[in-house]
């Protein structure tokens, strides 16, 4: 009975869970190739593309802003990590990206902040918000670690405590160490903490 076979196949397919992205990310999964970015203006006055970091063995991307207290709280932690593993001769590229369109998060304000805090990494601005959407970023701050092949090996929070004095698990740093060894981190995904990315409401 050929029709019974077809029904059996359909039933089997319906029983398979739908393909989805990460546990906390609706767009990307661990192991996916990271989205690329091109010609985004930076606080250093230059235009930045992901291909500029082609010689790096790993990349850490954070979506951040100035209007979120949690994102501001993490600036120094991210800056210290960038100083430790990054720099012109370092093996890791560090990039911060802001996509919020409110005046407090515009490029001029980001540039002033980067200058005052002496960030060891460029802060990029994407008014189109495309790169954040491509990464499936929801919060500020939200972190992504990419390996040498530019596969995503970790995404989520930087660590387990917003209070720096109470941190016991440094997710991003551990993922970075694993990536530099060509390995996968023990913890690959966590839920980020902070404020929601201020995505512009799409016109109907």
C-alpha cells in the first residue's frame, strides 16, 4: 500500500523536532559561521570590516551601548580582557558594536566615551542595525567568541555575575582560551544580562 508508506513518512517527519537556532539565540547556533560586517564607522575615525581581522586566531564581539548601566559596568572588564589578549601584536581581535539609534548612543557620544576611557578596542556604530540582527543579539552587553575559522564557539554573558567582585565563572575568557587551543569551551552558551537592544520598529 503505497499511500500507507507515504503516511508513515509524513508522520515520521512531523515527529522530528523543528530545526532551531541556539538555546538563547533565535538566529545563530554554536558552530555557525559568524556574520561578517563591512565598512562600519569606528570611534577611531576609521572604517572597519571583519576582514581586517583575518590574521587573528580568534575574535570577541560584544554588542553594547552607553544608555544601559549594565553595559557600562562591563566596559572595564572587556577593556582589561582586550589588553590581555589583544593589541596590535595579540592573537585576538576585540570589537564592540553599538546599534542603538537614540542620541545617547550615537557615534559622537561613543567616540567621546572611548577617548575618555582609553579603550583598547574599536567601538563601531551600525545605524542600520543589520549586524546585530545578523548575530541575533538581544541584550547589551551580549558577547560572541569566534574561532580561527570564524565559527561561533560561545555566545551569551561575559561571566556569571554583574557584580565584578562576585564573579566565579568567566565564560568569555574560558571560551577564548579554548578557541586559541583549537578546542570547544565547556560552556558554549548562556543567556546574556543587561538591557534590550533598542531595535527600531519596522514600518508595516
